[in-house]
C-alpha cells in the first residue's frame, strides 16, 4: 500500500500524507457503501487497507453525508467521498488519478471480477472510475 501511496503522490504532486488520506477516503467509502461480502474480500486482498479505513473514522462530513445518503436510498455516497477528497485539497484531476491508480492496484491484487463486482455494487461509483 505504501508503494501505491508514493505513486499517487508522485503522479499528482501532493504529499504522501495527503495521498494516504485520499486512498483512505476512497477505501472508507467502498467499505461503507459497497456490497458487504465482496467489499470485505477486496479489502482483505489489499494489505493495509483496513488501517487506512480506520484512520478515516466516521466523523465529520462523511457521517452527515452518509446519513443523508441512507435517507435518500443510497447513491450519494460517491458525492460525499468526492466532497471529502476536495476538502482534503485534491482537484478533479488528482481525484481521477487517485481512483484510477487505486482501481489498478486493486485489480492487480484482487482480480478484475471482484473489483468489477464491488464497483457495480455501489451506485454512482462507475462514473468516477
């Protein structure tokens, strides 16, 4: 996971700490909004993913957005994650780099079928990856 974070930092021009936070935000979103069984298998295949998810917690805007998303029947989780990423200082181009590199990393570690199952199981995610 540290190699991925370093690659993202280099490709985007952000610090490794911001890259780590960005990866954690995306993984937290997947953990919260993804299909449970598939998501757990995916996170287990990504060394260090659980740590990054737990570092993000559920405080702040994500808890508010997550609750609102639940009331609206889902689908807004991707927008909440995007809001967290932009609040962390990323622009849209950097968000795209983070998501594309994370998806490629996940495909390499967990396989295309599982990654596609998770992506397709989260409303709104396909538009970002």
